[in-house]
C-alpha cells in the first residue's frame, strides 16, 4: 500500500492506494458513521460494508442533483445524525461528489471520507477536494472545496467494473500524463493492452501516478485560482459534449482532449505528430475522439461553463506532450475554430 497526502487549506487528506476494503473499519470512527452508495456498488460489495446505516442512490449522473442532496440530508436528520456524524461515500465519481457536497452543507459541515470504487473516482473524482451537484444537467454548478479525511483506493475493486467505466477512468489518466509526464504518456501507449486486460500491478501504478500528479497541483492551488486550472484539460469542450450528447464523463473528456490538441496545434503549440499520438492512444484505449453533434449546440452549452468570465474562458492548451498552459481565450475565437473544423 502507498499513502499519498493532499495538504488542504483547512484539512489534510490521506489517499490510501492499494488498501483493501476489508481494512476500512480501521480508518473509521467507532460510531455515528453513515454510508452513501449506489445500487450497483451496494449489490456487489454490501456484504463487505461496515455495519452502519446505508443510503442507496440510483446509479448514474442523473442522480447528482440538489433534490438528491436534500433527500440525503433528510435521511441523515431522520437517522439522528448530528454534528458529530461522519459521512462515508462508497462508490464512483457521482457518489463521491454527492457525499462530499452533502458533508459540506449538512449541519454546516461534517467530516467525511471516500472508498473510490471506479477508476475514474480513484484517479480523479475523489482526489483534490472538489464536491458538487449538477444544475439542469450542467456539470457541478453548485459545489464546494472540501477535503475528505481519507480516500481508500482498493484497486482490486476495479476488476468488477464494466469495460465502459474502466475506459472512462483511463481518459483522466491520459489527461494527467499530458499535463505533467511525457514519459508516462508513451508508457501508456506501450502498456495499453495490458492495462485493458486489468493487470493489477499496472493499474495500481497508474492510479498512484495520476493521484501524485493531481495532488502536486492541488497542494499548490487548492481553490483553483491558477495552477489547478491545468486539471481542466479536455473538460471545457468535454463538459459541453457530455451535456449535449449525454455520454459518460470519460468519453466526453476524451473528445475534449482531442479538441484541445487540435486547437493547440492550430496555435502552433503542438505538432501534428503529437496530436496524432494523442488520438492514437485514446483510440487504443477504446475511447472516442470526435462527435457528430452540431458543434453550434456544443458551443452553446460551453458558454454556460463555470470557468467562463465575461466573454472569455480559461482554456487549457497542450504545449507539447507533458506540458500545458492556461490562456484566456475569447469565446468568439473558440466558436470560430469549432465551427470551422
């Protein structure tokens, strides 16, 4: 097992990579623990849950709403949860986001932790202290910055994932290599087949690598005033694709990475060969690299992105594989590029 630390402004977080679910009780308080999970995770793993009250959500992004948050708060109140309560999310990105958000607002804040059960959650969603719910389908427009006390990443749980969910997480792992590690990017090309075959050693190394990249950035800029914006690589266009096409997050991020690569090439930051290598890796991992949807519709959704300021947006460009830069780009420029592709 490897422990990685995230130092937050108000709380530090421990990421336990390779720890097993059956060791979870050793990290929890002895009482007043309340568990949030979804129906899929509950069906597979509930026998291994510690013996505390459990709230079971419907799976999927459609459950990540303010209505769901209120329902969980009502359940906590009915269970007698007070300010000494501890909230534990066991699930993927949606469950982690919801758990962190509810913990941030219930009784003006209670401590919480995650057991991240999907690759997407282990490499990204559970790390860094962002919580949130969607508003009218737009991603995470209501949320907080709040660090979990710990995140348990049991990589053996990844073998129970549907193939689509595994690939979703791989999109975020590719993103982290593009941000900070050219060598790891080419390692993914070399090991893509073994990763898709669920090689346990490779998966654990992949999870640790992504967490370290993200943790390093978050420790420098927890509340996203500068450096942390780099983690939005692929997400500006990707979130808009996710909203309009209603595809899984990782698929949308993959499409967003290719869009960012194309714009970076157009600006002279990325070579055509590098752009093609990015597309090649994503295809090798079974991820989409384009959408047939009218780009005008995607552009309309992009204008509601929370990163927008006035008539520009902080866009993450790829300055060669393994390095990125954030630039304020006018929405009109992005629209012209998108509609002219």
